[in-house]
């Protein structure tokens, strides 16, 4: 029995069973696990695995696997977590922290992994959940927050890998030992494709049977025999083990990395150091642009196990990256490389003009490079380049909003705005981005104040586009405050401005919300006319996102008018398009709420309740609040539901809905309407 799992097209979790007793890779199920699939096989460690599993099964809720880098903490933890997937009904999740340096981002990163953007403890609640927090040592200051999270969530278990203990109440330590000698020999032989020998056994013993040290040595067997490696490495090991200020295994590993580095050509050494500038890895193009990577040298570093390659990205194990960063600092190139890195990722962020709709491809690329973008912003702030920091944060606000990084956006934008109040275009854009994030969080007064400041600044700068978008944003603020008369006036003003600028995207967006304002003010015919016009215009310009928006709006209006079948057809087509363009989450959630209204009219109030509960939970998870127009729709739906369900049935359906993912909610709505 592998436990309950969520599967595509199934409204509820289902039980999955495995036939046979072989070891299978983690199941690719929805929401229950994101454990990465290790690139290498799991050799030996049966005793250690049994020890780790036993400690958790006996009640350890915070188990920290300790040891220096390269001891195999992550690999052991992954194997244990994979084994435990069936034991945790709410799932087992890996949270990689190697690229983080800000302890304040730890809970945000966990929340993003789980889809919980605010109130992480509330999101987890009493769910049976295991989190594998990998490489925690550089953000160890978050220990107190993690301890509080454990106290608030009685069925949460934390499996941590770290070079040092968290030193909080209830922590259980498991020092990860070296491999047993036969296991170390097997690892060396598998990586080198050589048969066992006395020389290999002696070499592994001299390397303290550390997995990473063994791999680095094995990677050199194309040029050197095990006996030659032993001869050349022995002196280095004896020299570095002379110190007494660190773990002997750490000294062994450092000696091995240094030995492997010394065998590199000068060109390889230079690129090895330069690659360390990337956080979370890089593409070949980025390596060429920032580090002047050579197509022959980079694969050579991969062959020597100093750089890894997977998913079309080059990356380093954190232990090796730390050593490479030291070499970069010594090279005299660090300042220039970090500047080139930051400028490269600023250019990536700004690669989409502000008056062009963002694509799913751009958003996916930004997500893949999020650690590098964070590092770039950190670099600009550390270097006192506050205007460049404003530019990057202002541009990132689009990505942060679209992908639900609301809490991080809130803090980062606030930080750069406080650091530099110079009235520039960069500040104006960051203010507008901060206003958008504030409105998403339900901070209406802050959102309006920031957009007013941005509007004044754009007027001072003579930036008509900025004026149009801030006017549009102020319309949003009025709509969220249910001041539909003011909202209508501001949307009409922004619509005129966008038309004068020939901004098709802005025109479509302003028309969409002007239609909504008309609808809320009782001008039903004008609302539907504007929405229908927007649908035609979106199709003519092949703007799938605005086409989906227009279809959703028309579906909502049809629901409110009691034309349920028309509404269902429009909402189904809108949802299909959102899936195609990448699902802007708040628009899709609005469709879910409109589906709920249609279902209540059809008498399916229990399902409608689950959908509204899922919508509320999805907003909560993203640190957002529903927009006022969505709240109005939901209040009307709930009024009908309470006429059809008693309190017990309503409470049960609401609780069931809280666990639905966005995909689950859509599947439930579509299945119920068939």
C-alpha cells in the first residue's frame, strides 16, 4: 500500500498499490511529492537508511542529518523520504535551500513549494506531512521559526540535512557516517568502470570513504590508475589533515577537491572558479555570456565531476561551489564577474517590453532562473546600485505577481523603495509593481497610495504609458473598495489613454474592467457589449490570455443573468484557453467561482461549496485576498447554498474543498457539469 495520492482527472485522492517488492522511483502524483529523482543509484547505506527510518517511525519530528559536505547527507535523506511517501497522507516534499542566503526566505520557499503563500502553519494545520529541508546550514538562523512551525502543526515532520545542528527543542541528530569500506569500493568501481583491487580499497580508506571524495577520485581514472591517484593524493591528504580546527572528514574532502582542482589546466581552473558565480545553476548561453565558457572546457569539468549537468543546466554541488567561489575571490575577477552576472539577469528580466504581455515561456524561464535573479538583486543592493535594484525589482513584479510569489515581492519591493527615493523612471515602475502586489494582498490603502505616487512621478517624467497604467491601477483600487463609480471613471480615463498610445494590451485590459464596472453599476447591456467587443478584438490580435479573460467575463455575466447553459459553455472555453496559455491563477480561480454559481443554479450546492472552499484556500495559499468583484459573486452563491444545505452538510463540503488543488477544482467543476 503506497497510500493515497492525487491524480490528474480524479476529484478525490485515490489509493495506489505497488505490485512486487522491487525498489521503484517516486510516484509522479499531483501535490503529494516533488522529490527529485537522483541521477545516481543508491549504493549500500542499508543500515543508515534503517536507522533514519527507525528514528522517524519512533516519533522524531525534527531529525537532522549532520556531517561535512560530501558525506552523502542529501542522498540518504532522499532515499529515506522516498521510502516514507506512503506514510504521509498529505505528501512528502523536498525543499532545496542550497542557493538561499537570507534566513527570512526559508519559510517563503517552503510555502512556495507547498503552494501556501501566507499563513504557512494554517495551511499545514493537522495534515500529515514530511518536509525534507536540504542544505540548511547557511540559513540556520531560521531554526526558531521552524521550531514554532513544528509546535503549531502536530502531524508535521522535518527531515533536515545540515553541517550543523539547529539546536532547538525536540531535535534529534543523526551524524551521517562515511560509507562502509565495501560500499566505498563499489561506488568507486561503478563510477570508474574498473574492477575491485587492493589499490582501490586503500585509496577509498585514505579518502575516509566519503562519497564525494570517492567520486572525484574515480572521475580521474581516465588519465591516472588508482595506484597513481593514491600516490599523488596521499601527500596532499597528510598535509591538510595536519590541522586541528575542523572535522577531519571536511579536511579530507577539501584536500580531495583541491587535488582535483590542481590537476586542471589553467583554462579549466579559470572556468571552474567563474561558474561559481551562478546561483542554482545556469544554461550554456548564460555560462558563455557571463563566464566566457568554452564548449570544450565546460564538458571537461563535467567529466571530472566538478560540475554537474542535468535538465540542460550546468550546476555545482554546494560543497564544490564554495571552494570554487574561494578561487574566484582570489582571482581578482570576482567583482567583475558578479557585476556581469547581475547585468545579464537584469537584461533577462527586461527582455519583455513593458507594453507587451508576458508569455508562458518567459515566466517559465524566470522561474528557472529565480535564484540567479535573487542573487542579481542582492548584488545590486550590496554594491549600492539602488537604481539598478529598483529596475530589477520593478520588472520582477510582473513575474512575482503572475507566479504567486506575493510575499517575497511585498518585502523585496518595499526594501528597494525605502533604499532610494530619487524620482526616476525605475522608482515609478517599482512603485506601480508594489501597488499591484499590495492590492493582491488586500492592502488597498497602500496600493492606492503607491499608484498615486507612481502616477505623479510618471506625469513629471512625461511618461504617457506609465500614466495610463497607474490610472488603470487606481481603477483597480477603487473596484476593490467597491467604489464602482470611481472605478468606472478611472477605467474610462485609462482606456482613452491606451487607445491614444495604440497599446492593444492595455486597451483590452481597460475594456475588460470597464465592462465589469458597468455590470456592477447595473449597466448590463453595456457591460456585455464591451465584453463581446473585447472577445472579438482579442481573437483578431491572437491574444489568448485576453480572449480567455473575455470568455470568463461573458460567462460570469451569463451566470448572473440566469443563462446557465450559455455560461457553462463560455466558462469551459475560457478554462481550456487558460490551460493553454499557462493559467494565470487568479483568473482561473474566478472561473472556478463562476462555475460554483452555475452549479448552485443546477442544484449541485455541495459541489459548489467545495469549489468556493478551494478558491478561498488557493487565495490564502498565495498570500492574496479575493478581489471585491469576486467576493460579491461568492456571497451571492453562498446565499443560495445556505438555502439548499444544512449546516452540517455545508461544513463537511467546505472542509473537503480546502484540500483541492487548482487542477482538482477545475476537474471537479467540469465533471459535475457534464
